């Protein structure tokens, strides 16, 4: 995994631990491993490109380099994480881009009948993270 922290990344609020990588297999796999190693609540991994992205039901998530926001967020013991993140993403789109995506539960944001984003929540019952 090639890691960098360019100055062009936005500033995150206090309390978030953010790591940016140029390329990885899967941000989800990376964050899951970090969680098991003790990464704190509100840890984030953002990638420019991933070679083994994941979707729901073990589906593969493929995207052309530079066309998707590839990010995984760690929440410890928050059962409503997917719904809260979906609502936050919708609010961000409205605030930053003046568009209001529809929410297609359980995990999609839709604009003009096209999928803008898919949210994947993976819980670890043996641990305390989502």
C-alpha cells in the first residue's frame, strides 16, 4: 500500500484519524485489519484507486482510476452507522454540490436514476466495530 498525505486533502474535524493511500487492494480490508490492530474510533482510509474493491453480498466494486471516492470509516459499537453515514453523505452533497440524492435503503445514494454511492457496513460481532 502506497501511503501519502498531500496538502490538497481537506481538513477533517478534530478526533478523526485519516490516512490517504494512492493505491490499495481494498480500503475496507485495510481498515478492518487496522481495527483488529486497535485503530481508534473514527479512523478513515481514503484511496485514489483500489484493485480489489468490495460491494454488498461479496460483490466486486470496480471503478476506473480517479472516478470514485474510495473511503472506509471505522465506528466502534455504532449499530446505526450505515444510516447515519448515508444521511451525512446526502447532506454533504446538498451543501457542497447543491444536489440532493435520493436514498435507496439500505445503502445507495441515487441522482437522476444513477447510483452516486454505495455504502458498505461490515460488522464484527466478536469485536466492537462497524
